[in-house]
C-alpha cells in the first residue's frame, strides 16, 4: 500500500490477486490493511494462466505491457533495491 501511495501518481498500477478465498475473506483482508488498489478474486484460473506455484508471487509489467520480472516469495518492496527497480520501470518511456 505504501509503495502504491508513493508511486501511483507516477504511473504505477497495482493489482492484488486473492487466491481461492471467498469475497468475504478477501474484503476483510482489504479492510484490515486499508488497501486502496484493486483486488481480483481468483478461483485458480489467473494463477494457472501465469504459472503461479508459490505465494506470494509478484509480476512486474513494463509500460508496453511486457513482463519485466517475476518475484516468488516475500520481498521488502519499500527497500532500496526494490524501489530502484520500480523507478527504472516507471522512467522508461
């Protein structure tokens, strides 16, 4: 959420994908964390399409819609290295 708040005005789009939980469970999670970006409910179709086999999984997509990176497992997205990757992608035209 903090990453989204910092970079959404600079072109960052973020989408969370909730894997196989009910709408009620997903809503409770969103409300608890006060998330403001969209959350997709996935019955497994999207995860299969993207080949997700571990959670969390993060996919970075560049401005042209090309896959730029896939990260499996937890990561500090506010850390210096992660922010540098995000900023590099946002700076690309």
